[in-house]
C-alpha cells in the first residue's frame, strides 16, 4: 500500500487594494481574523491564516494591497508585500474581475512574474458580474502575459470556487509536515487582530479622509477579572480636527466604533470584553520611525 504524501507550505495572497484578499483569508480560516472594508489600503500587516486539510496544510499570508508608496508607512507596507513573495511556495494573485485593467494591475503582475514562483490567478467578485462573458477577455489577457498554474474565477465573499483554489494550490506545495497545530487558525498576536478590528470599524464609520490618518495600538490588556477581558486601545490621528471627527457629536461616533468592534472581539475571544478607546493626536506619525515601530510596523 502506498501512502499519500503530506504536503505543507506558505501561500502569498497578492493583489491591488480592495481586491478581496482579506475577505478570502477570513473565508478560508472560517473566522474573522483580518479587517475588511470597501476602502483601499485596509490591511497594513502581513497576517497569516492556517488551513488544515486531510492531505495538506496551507499557510496563507494576507498582505497589504500593492500601491504606490508615499509615506514611510506605505513603504513599509510594500516591503511587507515583497518580503511575503520571497518567503512563499505559491503566489495567489487576486484580481477584482469587475474593474478595468490599469497600471496597478500590470505592476502587480510584474511582481508575480519576477517572483518566479508557481502562481494562481483568482478572478474575484464574479458574484457581482452580470455578464460572465466579460471574464473571457480578462482570462485571455492574463494567459498571454504569464504561465499561470491555474486561472480560477471565484467569489471570496460567497466561497464560490474556493475548493478549486485549494486543490490547485495543493498540487504545487512541497512535501512536508504540518507547520502549525491542527486547531491553530493564525499565529497573529491577538492584540494585533483586535487593533485591526477596531480600525475596520473606523473605516466603516468615517469618510474618505480619515482611514489613512489613523492607526490603532492596544495599550492595555488585562485578564485578571475572570468575567471579562479589559482592553484599552489608542487611536492615533494627525490633527485635532481628525480627533473631533472620530469622537463625533457628544462622543457618539467613538461609541459606535467601540460597540461594533467589541462585538467582533467578543466572538474572537469567546468571552466578555470591556473595550476602552482613546484618541491621540501625533503629527505626521506616518513618517515617524518611532511611532511606526511602536505599532509593530517595523522595517
Ligand atoms: N461582491 C463581492 N465583494 C467582495 C468579494 N470579495 C471581497 N469583496 C468586497 O471587496 C471589498 C474589499 O475587500 P477586502 O477583503 O478588504 O480587500 P483587500 O484586498 O484585503 O484590500 P486591502 O487590504 O485594502 O488591500 C470589501 O467591501 C469586500 O466585502 C467578492 O467575492 N464579491
Ligand atoms: Mg486586506
């Protein structure tokens, strides 16, 4: 009797901002560990999610959407993407199939080509496509540009064709033992996930300008009370006017952000949470090495 070989490895989720990388990661691990929003540049860190299957273990790395870096913050985000590409066994290029091809797409494709790693193209958001024929020219375009191991139209939101993705990935993983325990979903520190959940709510409740000037840093995590975990988070902004926007009239907005984030965090931790949010003004934090390092966004 021949035993089937067990495979394991790292897979990078690469794509433009808003393509659906974090949505896919959450779907894959079956829990919300990555922030998702309809605003670009939601993800700031590399987040790893583990999928254990009967014959393989796939460790996915969600990365920030590829964009032109202006601030030091953005340069570090892009360094995280390049770093991820170097470390993985397989690259999944996630492309929003409902938007037209632009320079950003070419740039991402070049990154994938240069990596010389087996690459799978996931054409995402097909649930939003009324005319499925629209996919054909897109498939043709990418097929002519690169020898993809597979091209898969899918919906990360609905979980459509994700099995096909996992099967295609499995074929290109090296033989090896599992890298994580079977019930482990992520090796991400819980504090960072919590910070991302809070930032997700800020993105969901404020206008276009605010998302980019905020960062969330957990400053206190206390589990001495058996009934509930006490968490304090600082929300960094760059100007007093932005602080006002986040706090809202009579503190209403900050309260709404806290309530929504707490609900997610309680599901994640499986216990009651007391979440306290503070807003701090630090001018130009996006260009300050010390502030970024304190947020865990290091070189
Ligand atoms: N209709 C539809 N919407 C999707 C799908 N996948 C993701 N979205 C939506 O697209 C938006 C962006 O999703 P994210 O998962 O945050 O995208 P991302 O690629 O992680 O973005 P960045 O972190 O900014 O790089 C959100 O509003 C998602 O709900 C999909 O398959 N179908
Ligand atoms: Mg993301």
